[in-house]
C-alpha cells in the first residue's frame, strides 16, 4: 500500500511539474508576443515620427515617398523596398526605391546593367514601367486593396524572377497604401536581410506601416493643397490690387463731359479693361476691352494692353491707327489661343464729335434726339474690325476703320462688355442689347453714375439669384455742355 501511495505521489508530482512547465512555456510565449508587439508598436511610432517630421519640413511628394520607403526597409530589415504610386489616370508607377528592388516585368534580353551602376539601372527600369491597376502582383494588391505575404517566392508563379541572382526574390510582402478606402499606392518589401522568409508578424508590421504611410501622404497632399491655395489667394489679391491701381481713379477734366465707369470681375481679377485719358484740352480718349479668359493671365494681358494703348494713343490721332499699332504689339505678347476685343473712341468736345474704331467688340450704344421730341433714342455705333490677335496683321489693318458721329449736348454714349448683355436669368435667357437700351432710356435724365446704377439694378432684377459668370464693365459718357463732372466713379 505504501508503495502504491508513493507511486501515486510521484505521478502527481510529475503531472504538476508538467503543468508548471507548460504554464511557464505559455508565459514565455505570451511575453515574447508582448515584446514583439511592443517592438512593432515602437517601430510604427518611430515610422510615424519620421513621416510627421517630413511633412513638417514641407517635403514634396517625392521626398516624402523616399522617406517612407527608406523607413519601411529599415523597419522590416528588408534588402529592398519600393512604393508604387497611383497616378491621376489610375495607373501604377514606381515613385521611390530603396536597394535593388526587382523589376515587376521580365527584362528584355538586350538590357544589361554592366555599363551602368546596378542600382541606377534597376531604378531606371522601375521608373519606366507603368502598370494597370490589376496587372501583376502589385496591380492585384492595388485593385483588391488586400495585402499579400509570399513566404517562399521561388515557388510562386505570381512573382517575376530574373536571371540576375541579385534580383531574385526569396520572400515578398506587398500591402496597399490607403486612406479612407481609397488606394493611393502599394508598398512592397523584398528579401529579409537575414536570409529567412517574411512571416505573419512581418506582414502585420508592413500593413501598419502602409496605413500610416496612407495617412501621411494624404496629410502631405492636403497641406500642399492648402499652401498652394494660399499662394494663389495671395497672387490673386496682389493681381487684384495691381489691377485696381491700373484702373483710372479720376477721369480727365472736361466741363462738357460726365463720365462714369462700373467694373465687376467674375473672379478676384478679370479680363476686362476700361480707360479714359486726356488727349488735349478738348479731346478725351475712351476705351473698353475684353480678353478671352479670366483670372491672373487675363489681368496681366489687360495690363499690357492698357500700357500699349496709352502709348499709341499719343502717337496717332486716328483710333483705327491706334488699334492697328496695338494689334501688332499685342499679337507678339499674347498666346495664340487668346484674343482681345476692344473699342476705342476719341471724344472731341470742340467739334461735338466722336471718332471711334471697333476691333470685334460689342457695338457701343449712342442715345440722342432723333424722331421723338424730348426723347433720347438708341443707335448702335457700327464699324468694321476684328479682335486683336485673331487674324494676320495685314487682314486686320485692311478691315478696321474709323467712324465719325455727331455727339452734342444731352447725347449719351454707353460702352460695355459682353458680361452685361450675356447675363442670364434662371431660365438661361440673356439680358440682351435690347434690354440694355431700354434700361438706359429709362434713366437718361440722370447723370452718368445714375444711368449705370439703373443698368446694374435692372441686371440684378433680371438675373435674380443667378451668379455672374463673366466680367462686367460699363462706361457711360454724357455730353452736358459746361456743367460736367470729371470724377471717376466705380460702381459697387
């Protein structure tokens, strides 16, 4: 009995020892997993810190990609790594490379790295290759948004192998770089430096790096967008201020003329121009122009146009000759896909005449007493001419002409850009030249500023809630004998 008892005790002790060793082994395994997770967490934190530093240093996209791929190779112990960026046309191209990352297509037989450094050769090959979203292993990861772990790549048909031993793939991980379910690219690492294979733990690490890379790329793009937007806002504000300086603050002093101008750009800066300047004690030059396009480019063209206009206006007494010279100058200074419409008039209050030339611009309106006593009626001032920069100089010169018309006391001339007549209502109907003429006729007893305000009120009532989609400019000149005003008024 004693022997049986002692045997039972021994067996119990052995069993308890086995349980103890098993528990200890489990504790060791758990400790190792915790340690591994802590190491992975530390790697990810350091990776994030590296990327945040890059964003803070205002790195561009390519520099950020270089930092990501370097950190990914260093963190995983991979011999090589590559980022494949998703392009705007939804293709994939190599954006950054670390080490000798194997090209993802077979190399042609005639390609040899012997004449160049091996790394430069591989980089050139990778950068020249563009992949469809579903093409090959990298394309399939981008298409599906799912990571791939290939422990033994030598037996996997999805992996492209090369004759060059340094380019052979033993093990590979490819993970999507995503932000909010949008795939931005693919991060791939190849061949652990210790000669082993990647495992599930490595896959988990690279997936974490890919997620952090996606956030970093999105943040970098967002920051770059905000910086670029701020620069554009600054440029627009500067251009708007310059344009405001170029527009006349006061009009020439002529007691017979009351002049008012309104300018409303569709954007911060626009492609319309108006100007008025003295050409002598009794003569005033008045111009209105419209360049095809809007924004900074259009405003710069308008600034050049205004400078040239004033220069030629002092050389020639004929508006047609001024526009011929202006066409020759501007044709060399504007793009082929741009053109400028312009009307230029010289008002002579000694002769009570207007001499006007028109280069493709809207027909000015002249209001004077004609058939009905006490009522000013509209007349379109027609003259031949084509837009600046649209046709060869010899054709332009042969077409444009001067037209001389009477302009006496109480007569009114209105020049405008197509932003006035082409303003639309909610149904898409345009304001039109007829409505403009009617609006002027309703306010002919007012001074020029009052006439312009009446036109703008009519436009607002017509358009309702519709936004202006084009620059809008008005110049109204009223012959008032000896009681005219010469202050420039800019309608709000």
